[in-house]
């Protein structure tokens, strides 16, 4: 009987605590109505997105495009009346880079323009050159011998063809109810699908390294690689610096580094066009290409984030933070990855500011650099201002003690369907209350899943509440992620407006609740 009574008391206590939390975190209907009216009827999110992409994109970290986009964001937020708008260094990054002029076409046996893009931080070539093409069909070390003395001044087709397959399933999807149910029932610390994916290269690393070495020592003019993807979509990222498999990854210099070694010009080619070139050569036909490739490096320097805030009142020393990464890859204009996130966060700050009411806590926005190269911006910010892991233990700075929550947006244009709670069960009743105005419109899932590969990880890693939204994928991994097709047209206006209102609502609620958001 005593044990049953104790259990009953415990359950009643939990119920009482939940009821108190729900009452304390109930969304202010007047505030929500104002945010929704401004965010739906007078939204600026698409205009901000167009400025970031059509005008300033792409935004490779430390490139001229990144800097002009950062200046635009800074000036815009200053114009909205945000405070303490500034650039904040996250530490050493490396060189900037941009394409000044580029074109690649086949001139023999027949002419066609080749869908292609230089890899980031690749050197250029002086003037326009015409050169013969060699297909480096190497599977073993013995095969390498056949190409010695035959690559000087040639354009090399480096890897094997990647054969596209017909699309029998739609490219664009939303998260199914059955998937949301599985996520809601997930056990603590399950790893959700993340934004970092690896793709097979088609050759062992040692053979690949020796192929690169052969191209360099033989004096090849440029190296072409077949991109994954189809329908003319390609996915250019950083240029390759060849390393022997025995060199640990942590000791390998990356292409953007100040001390990066000299490498060959590298170009990624759409699969359909790359494969055509290979088929021509395998038929014994001589292939010639005409190449113009002018690239520009800028001096190595520290990278920086863009920071701004709406000051709090009675709890101004405590901070609620929202953010997204400003940088992108360079094939398209970095729309879904991640100008949409930046536009949502900027719009959320505008919506809150437009109400003319100050929050209790300070609401801060972080637009991060260097995310694509390894979360440089957010990790640098956290280490500089909040703390770091030392010998497996979080060492926090004073600012971390008054830090409430970080809400991140990445992973595309789709509507947010809920929140990955990073294993933090304590936030469930809080988020449940905050999402009530959005339940009927499809946003209610709370999952204990931990998702990775984007900027909330930097906060979560030292024990601060950092979260990423469950997002409808739309065409993210199938079409736009890191691709030349990541353009303004991929954005869904209704979803971005909705997400901006949701972000503003959550940030406001976090800023006015009685206590800081609980940690694990």
C-alpha cells in the first residue's frame, strides 16, 4: 500500500509540475496574432531571400560574395532598428575564392556546351585554351603505366562515369504522418537523418591518390570529374588536395587553407555530358575541349559571423538566440542551403521588432560563416563566448550561465513539422505549449532524436539547449543541396512565411518565460 501511495503522489507531482509548466509557457495570443499578421500579410522574407541569392549569392566563406551578403544583412538589420549589429570573428579560416570567368565546351568531334563548374579554391588557367582529352581509365596500379607520358597539356577525365537512373519517385516530398509518428516515438539520442552525406568515389583511396599524383607529375592541364546527380544537376564543392591514405585526416591541409599546396585546376561535369565524352573516347574518337577558367583568390584571413540583437529589459543579461549559416557552396546561389534559413531568422527578428514591445531577455541572431567546411562559425562563436570541451568535460564561461536556448534552421525550404529535442525530455512540456498555435497547421511533432551536421551542434556539444527543426525535405537532397540548381526558384514562399512566424513566436516565448530553458 505504501509503495502504491508513493507512486500515486509521484504521478500527481509530475502532473502538477506539467500543469504549472503549461500554464507558465502558454503562448500569448495577442503577441502571436501580431506576429502572424505582420509575417503573413506584410512579409519581407522573399525580398531578403532574393537579395541574398540573386544579388549576392553564392556566398563561399571569406569570398567577396560572402562579404557583400554579410554587409547587406548587417545594413538591413541596422535599418530595422536592431542593436549591436556587428561582425564577430570566429578565428582563422583561410583564403577567399571566386570564379571570375568560366566556360567549357566540346569542339570535336562535334560542338556542345558542357554543363560544368569549377571546384572551390581551384586555380585557374590563363586565357582560353584548346586541348585534347584523355580518359584516365585506371582500376589497378598496372593500368597507370599506360598513361605515363600521355597527359602533358591534356584535359583529363579523372573518374568513372556515374550512370543516372530514371526517377520513378517524386523528387519533392513532405514528411509523412507515419514518419512523424516514428520520430515522436523515437528513443532518446537516436540519430536522425543529417545534412552530411558521403558518396562513393568508385575507386580505392590508394589508387585515387596515385591517379592524382600521375596527373600532377605528368603536367595535365586540368582535371574533369563526373558529378553525382542527373538532369544536368551537379554538386561542386572544394577542390581535392591529394593525400596518401596513410596521412591522417586531421593532418591533411584543406583547399582553403593559407598553406594549401599547389594543385591542378579541377572542374565538375554533369553526368550526362561527362558520360558522353567517355563514350566518344571509348569509340576511338578524338575529343577536343575549349576551356576558359579564370578564378581569383583573396588573402587568407579570419572568418566572421554576423551578430545582432533586440535588447531585453529586466533580464537583459540572459540570452535567447536564433541562427542559420550565411555561407554556401558556389554552384548555385545557395538558396535552400541556407539563404532560406538566414531569411527566416532575419524576418523573425523584424517581426519581433515590429511589435514595438521589448522582450524580457535579449534576443540575439547569429548568421554563421564556415558551416560548410565544418561548423567553423558557430563552433568559433561558442568557444569564444560560451565555453568549450576540455578533456571530455564542458568548461563554461559566465555568459553560458545566462544562456537560455539556441534555435537553428537549416535543411531546406520546407515547412517545419516539429523539433528534434536532442534527448532533452525536460523541454517537451515547454515546446508542447509553444507549438499549440501551430498544431492544426501540421507542426506538433516532438522527437527525442538528436540530429547533427548543422550549427546547433556547437551549442549542444557543451550542454546548452540547442535545437534543429524537423523540416519537410521537398527537393533538398534530391535536387538542391549543394547543387547548381540551388536557386531562388527552389524556395516555397508560404513555408518560409510560416516558419518565420513560428521562429519569432518561439524566440519571444523563450524570452519572456519565467526561467531559462532547462538543460539535460
